[in-house]
């Protein structure tokens, strides 16, 4: 059932949305009509953010919530080597939810999606008695058959990570440890990583052009959990070198302030929206250079192995199983 004000609110939001290519019929009709290019496959993902579970209004402003919602979807397409093209944004909120706050979240989300190449071409606004929830459906495309998956890594492949692992989780843990909980007490670099996750679309496209990526996924649960997903899908194991993370001052500082082990932050629950890649060893140098050309540091953190387990190799050469569970919403 449509509530009063829905049409006005939608018109208000639609009027502020940027346009885009391939949109034959945009927002405002019963459905959008979109035209992918010849020889392209569609790549589609969706993610929902629920208040209390994925965001807290007392901790994050509307802009950060919108940007993180966009990032959750954009990084899934980056992990498939796809180019974002179009997006749908839907919201369920109680009738008394502040309309300008909802609009600010949706427009921040639409701004990030548009910057990644995907204008919002439709969506839905509904009232509900539960927590506020936003859902983005992101549609992208990729040259026919050129997508990456989590499967395909082989023993000997270089395991590479964009940016850093564990920063988002460390930022959130630091904010929650403050009294009262606040990102105001979190070092700016970490807080920024949480509020404005980077887009890895340009990097994925540069690496796809370069060739050599055999498997990929985005780190949205945490490095240990996501590495396990890649290993399982590919039927390989991994050795991750602890020394490859040396000099991560932001994580060192957070671990010290929280009184926890740095590795627990690095491998534990964290939605960093970075990419974890398995790259053919002969393609590594070219991939590293291609990443640098688009301003991204690709960190070689270890390699894939034939033994079906994930191990952390310490500086002294000893190895231990990687611990640290990722987010699991139904655990
Ligand atoms: Mg993912």
C-alpha cells in the first residue's frame, strides 16, 4: 500500500539523481529499460543494510551510511571484474522516520554509485514497522566470459590484497570502545577508511586488461573468512606471510589502544571492501605495475598452496593456522 507522500518523496529524490548511459527508460515509469552493449554479460548483485545490524544513526552520518551501502555493492562487482552500469535503491522505514535523513542517505549512496559508473534508474520506498533498511541492486557488465570468480586459484599463485585488511573492523571496534561510542575518538585515517570505503573498480579493470588474475573476491567479512571462501571455491590452501603487513601503523595503533593482538584485527571481522586476488606468478610484475598506474598498492601477502589449509607464516618461519572468523549474520 502506498503511503501519503511517497510520490512526492520519490519525485524529490529522482530530480536530484544523475543520468547515465544505456538508460532507455529511467526512473518514473513502471520499470527501467536498459541496454547493455553487444558482446557483454550482465553481472548483478544486491546488498541490504539494516539499522542496528549494519549501521547506527548515533555513530555515522547519513553520508557515510550511504557511501558504505554503495561500496558494499560496488566492491562485489569489482571482485567480478565487472563495470557498474545501473543501480536500484530501495528503502523500508517507519512512517515517522525523518524524510530529509532518508533522502541524504539515498543521495549519498546514489552519488557513490554514480561515481562508480552506475546511475540510479529506479527503486522503491515503503513504510514498515521494523528497523530502517536500505537495499541496493547493482547491475554491471563485463566482456562476454571475462568475469572473475572465487574459483580458479592454483597452487603457486600470488595472493594479493589491495589496500589494507582489518582497518574497517579496527575503526568500528575503536569507535565502540569509546565512552560514549563515537568515531570522533578514532584516528582520522582509520575513521575515514570506515566512512568512505575506496572503490576498486578502476583497479579491477586495469588488472583485467593486464590478465593473470585467476580468482578474486572482495573482503567484506574479514580477511580470514574471505580467504577461506577463496580457498574453498578454488580447492587450494594458502600461506600468508605476517611480514608482508609490516608497517601498518594504523592497525598497530588501534591494536595498542584496544589492548588486542594486531593479527586479530587484521584477520578478524572487517568489511574493508578491498579485493583479495590470486594472480598467476608470471603475471605478478605486470599486475603490480598496472595497479600502481591507477594509484593502488597491490600487496603480495602470500601464495596459494596444494595443502587445503590457510596458514600464517611468522617472521621466524614457523607456521600456524589462520584464526579469526568473519561476519556471519546467522551465526
Ligand atoms: Mg563479495
